[in-house]
DNA sequence: ACGTAATCGAGACGGTACGTCCTGTCTTCAA
DNA sequence: TTGAAGACAGGACGTACCGTCTCGATTACGT
C-alpha cells in the first residue's frame, strides 16, 4: 500500500517542495494548488499524491527541507549570562523573520494548516518547533539555575509568555510587530505586570 | 452599483449566516463552500455573492450575528478588586469556550481567514475583538489605578501577555489547554518570570 | 435531476457538436476527448457532462445535427421504374460517402460506439437510420408491387442483402470499396447466386 | 532493438492473452486497460509493451490463441452437395456464436479495433478471417462447378452477400439475429430478389 | 393601487482544480 | 537477459465549486 520509499526520486521531491514554497511566496496560500505545484516542479500530479496525503503536509515538508541544512547540530539560544539581552536578541530576530516578505506568506500558510489539522499540529510540535522550543527552555533553565528566574517557574509557561504574544500579534495583525514591541514583551514578562521594587531587579549573574 | 440595503431580505441574511456557522461546525472549514451554504440556507448563490465579497466575510458576519444579541451594552470584565481572581475567571471561561466542540471549528475557520486576509483582520480587530479588548484594557487600567499594576505598564502588552499564550496554545495545539494552564498564565504574567521576594507579593508599592 | 432543457444554451450545443465532429475528422476517434471537445468548443466540460451521458451520445448527436437540415421532408430513394439503376445510383453514392475523407473518421467513430453500446444502437436504428431504411424499404415495396420483386420477399432481408455487404466491406476493409463493387452487389442481389435463365431476366416494367 | 523472440516467456504470453480475453468478456472493451491485463495476468506492464505495440494487437492475438488449437488443418465447410443446407448449417452456427455471451464482448472489441485500425484490419483479413473466407469461397466454387451457381458469379461478392447481412445485423443490432434470419438470408441470396419461376429453382442449367 | 425596479430562488454557463486512473517509458532487483 | 514490480511525466477522466449570468416570480417603493 505505502509506496516503496527506497525507489523515491529525490530530485522530484526537492523540486516539489521548492516549488510549493516559492508558489506560496509568490501567489499566496489561497491560490496555490497541487496542480500548480506539479506544473511548476515539472512533475506529474500523481507523484505528489503518491507521497503526500494533503497540501498541508507538502507545505510542512517544504519547511522541513529548509531546516534540513541545519540538521545535525540542534539549535541553541545565545547565553551571555544576560537573559534579557539574549531574549531580546532572539525575539527581535523572530520579529524580523515574520516581517520578511519572503517568509510571511509561507509561514501564514503553515500556520493555517496547523490551525485546521490536528495531525499536522502534532507533527509541527515534534519536528519543526520541537528542537527550537527545547533550546528556548534550555536557555531559561540555565537562567533559572543561575537564580535569575523563579525556582517554581514552569518553563513551558514561560516560553509561551514570551513568544505567545509576538506570534499572536503576527497572526492576528492586532498591532504593529516591531522590535520595540519585542523588547517590551521581554521586559514585561520578566518583571511581571505587578509593581516591582527596584531592588528586586538586576540581580548580579 | 452597490445593492440597496434597504431592500435586503433579512430572513435570507440570517439563514445564510446560520447555515454558514452550522456547516463550519459540522463539516469543517475546508469542506464548506458558498454553494453548500446557499443550498443549506435555501437561497440562491447570487444572494450570497450580492452581499458578501468573500467566504471569509460571511464567516465573519456569522460571528457578528452571534454577538448581536449582546449588542447595546458593551462587554465588561468582572471587577471584584481581586485582579488575579477576576482574570482567572475570565480566562477559564475563554479556555472552556475554546474547548467547546460547538465553537471550535467555526473559531478555527475565523482564525484562518484572519491569518490570511489582512482586511478581515482589521475588521476583526475593530468590530469583534475591539469591544472585548477594550474591556480587558479597562479592567487592567482599574487595577493599575489601584496600584496593583506597575505604573509604566503598557496595557496592550499586558493584554497580549495574558491572552496571547492561551490563544496560541489553542491555535497550535502545542499543549493541553486546561483551566490550570489558564491560572498558571495569570499568575506568571502578574508576577513575572524573575524571582520575587514573598513579601513583595500582593502588596501595594 | 434532469437539467431544465428550456434554459439550454443552443449556441453551446451546436459548438460542442460541431467541435466533436471536426475533431473526429482531424485527429481520429482514439484521440478525441471530452476535454478536447470542450476546449475546441470554448465550453466548460460540465456543459457537456450536463447534457450528454457519454462520448458516444455526443458523437451521435453530432450526426443528428448534420441531418437536421433535411428534417421535415423524409428522405426518399429515386424511383425511375428501373430498380437496378436506382439502386446502383444510391449505392454508388453511399460508397462515395464512405470513401470521403471528411466523413470516414466520424462515421467509423459512430460505428464503433454503436457496436459497443446497445442503447446507442437502438437510438441509431430509430433516429438516424430509421427514416433512411424506411425509404429503402419503400423503394423495394414499389418494385414489388410492380412485379419486379418476388411476392414473398421479406423487404428487411432485401435491404440487408443490398446494403450489408457494402457497409461490411467498409468496416472491415475486406476489399476495395468501389463503384464497381456496388454495382456487382446490386446485380447479384437482384438475380441471386443461382444460375438464371436469360428469359427470366429483364422483365418489362 | 526488436526483442529476441527466442527468449520469450511462453507462460507469460498465454497468461496475458487469456487475461485480455477474460477481461473483455467480464468488464467490456471500454474498461479494459493494459494495466488491468498486466495485473490480472500477474505480469509486469513492460512485458506487454515489449511484445505488443497496442491494445488492439493484444486482443487480436488473444483471438489467434483461441484458434491455435485448430491450426495445422485448414478449416473447411461441409459439402453434402446440398448447398442451401450446408450454408444454413454454417450460418446458423455463426449466429449462435455471435449470440454466445462468452464471445460477444470480445468479438465486439475485435470488431471495434479493426474498424479503427487499418493495419489491424489487414492482419485480421490475412490471419484470422483469411482461412475461413477461403473455405467459404471453396464451398461456393464447388457448387459453381456443379452448376448450382451462376458461371459468371464473383465468389467474393457471393460470400459478402451471404455473411455480410448477418455480421451487419450483429454489429448494429438492427434486428433480432436468429436462426430464421440466417435461413432467410441464405434462401434470398441464392434466389435473388427478383421473382423466379418455380420450375427454375434447384434445377441445373 | 399600481407599475416598476430590485431582490429573490434557481440553476446554466466558462472555467479551475480536484483526486483517480491509465499510458508508455524508465529503473531496480531477483532469477 | 528477461521478467515482476512499480515510480515517473503526462493526459484525461468525471465531479465539485467558483463567480457571473440569465430567467421568471415575488416584493416593496415611489408615484
């Protein structure tokens, strides 16, 4: 039933994923069709249907292909000891990527597919977001061990608190997604909404 | 050119929006078509195309119809003086709505449309999310004035910090969306990620 | 279920049938597709599928359209009193039509469809061949009444005996299909295979 | 270039031809595909494409295989001296074969291919119909020499006159194909359409 | 109250894409 | 080297919808 992966044509695979990504960028998610991807990739439609069950999985794999180059070495976040600065650096980069016209359309397409398809969401959580999220958690853990974060802090919640607002503002376009906003999120998340006595801030590393 | 709204058939309008919402719930966004909505509503296709420019706006209006009942009195958040408790109450309700099978599919459909269509996102920000967001801001402002929140806090960032993680976890299914999670987000957002001297908690500055 | 014939677009109908006939002639039956007919006719595929259940019925109707001009007055065979001459005239015309490159491919296509589809064969017998066959029968009946044909002759068998060999030689290409052959068939059918005393032949009209 | 016939796998060849014939019978010409034949025969597609240039030639060879058993001794028609009786016998058998559900679909498929493909028609005339037609001619020649048929009779025309009507009625389903019809054709062909003095019948010239 | 003009349900139309089946070619691997 | 297996580019299938259009039949106005 499942086709023999061993015989798979790697050239066609890459052509399909590249075509899919490029088309997303050029014409936008709504106008991308399997037929269009096949034509652009110089491939028969059946070759797509043989290996991918849905348009969403093609898009997903297109992103996987992008990140394949960096495979081997798992991603890490910078760790200078200054947590706020490190987080700011990373979050600013995220914001810039989200504003990059080359990635915006494809990323929105991926987000859409994940929103609608639970299976894809699981795959995303495991294969695309997984390593990155682990790096984020790791950076926070390091800070926690240095006494810069609360001992009882749930690191997953912490990650959500920092990256959630940014991702959300991007998806819903609920406001300008700027570097300043990123910094505000970092600061506010670190300090909390409540008033804070100055003495409590800026503990030495 | 623009159709005369005065002559619009209100019965058809409601039938279309109800049919759209019901179909989203029953068959999911991907399988909902204008044609299907028209048939289900017992309406000609042209009647839809005459009044709505896209499927997304139909879905949007279907949500507007839902919230029409509560029109007149703008929404407010509870204000018992205990900010954490009030936020927890509201966020728990949000979580429960997101987990309600009656609303999940339609809400995901709306989120999808907003993600892909900037115009729709603006309409959403203004007409659907606007009043609610103002209520959230208002509750926080009230707390701020009572000295429970930092003076220099940007209330929009604060709203994002509280609701962003939840909305995000729901969209991406990046983890279980429970009442406990809602509470954790509230607590962590209020206190911040940094260690906080116990004495400093819940005390006016 | 059946579409409303009243709303049918007559222009499209003629374009489809003309395109079908022309394509048969130009590229041959095997390479004619519904898709090709639709494109050539400048018509959506659905417009063909809406009104015709199969490629065969389209081809059939294309022939019907051709003979629509002559509708009204039923066809008749010439009746000069000289049966052999009249039959020869008609059969020669048939042979020439079969050898006409404009009609050969379409006629072979129609023959093929009739061979494979009993329903189409019935439609052919009734609507396309029917009037013509009646005319043939009528000419023979006239001769029979004039004492030129056997009293107990079954006219349907007689028609088959004259036209069957020609049609068959055309279909199977079992030999050259010439005017001489047509005449031979007429003479042989009229006289029979058996030897015939000269006196029996050439009865005065 | 041309595959080496010596190395050909006879088992596969028979499996293919048998599968083709069986499929024609079971699902009809329109639904038979090379792919289907290969699967049914337990054979790779390439094995078919290697040895046959078209679906028509496969079908043709399937019929050849059927008549292979009788190879060696060329077919003959019965010759009791009573021509009418002998022809009736043979034509009745033909009619029965045409009405046999086991052969009808395959024979229609073969007829279709011959109608559309001149090369195949030539192969048919030579290899499948050839010997049989020669037998028919031979029987008539024998009768002619016995003075039962006209001296100047063209035997090919005579064969067409007898078998043409039957084959035609079968292909076009223009009427019931019965034993009675077969007999009528024989009688009418022998006697001709013209009136015949009773005394002249069955008498040597 | 009455024409008249817009809206309505209905659905045909030219199209695009779907997901499937098949064609004829090619490659891989076992015998 | 042949053959079974099956991937490949490509073309057509028959279906579902798109957004536009045309058809009467209401329907609500403005006179």
